[in-house]
């Protein structure tokens, strides 16, 4: 099963964004979309595939945290 997770864009450099995922900073390819700093993006396999609304992104982040806590 493959999943995509939301992260917040904290900086941009060409087609690469430094993106924050629960305190972890990861470089993400943004060649498919045009995000802005501060926006949330949905990331799959290191590529941002969609710009997300903040409330939807936060809902998914909370859901993943809840699932992680079930282990």
C-alpha cells in the first residue's frame, strides 16, 4: 500500500522545497505543482503532487498521529 502525507513548505529553491513533516525537514520535488512558502503539499515518493488547504492537511496529520499512537 502506498500513501501520501501532507507537509508544510518552509522554503523553495527551483523545483525543490524544504518541507516540514512533524518536525522533520525533508527536501521534496515540486516539479508537478507550484506551491508557495507556508502552504501544505501532499507528498508521495518524494514528490509533491497537490497543494492542500490548511484545514484538510491538519486533519490528515492528526489522523496519521492517531493511527501511529495505536501501535
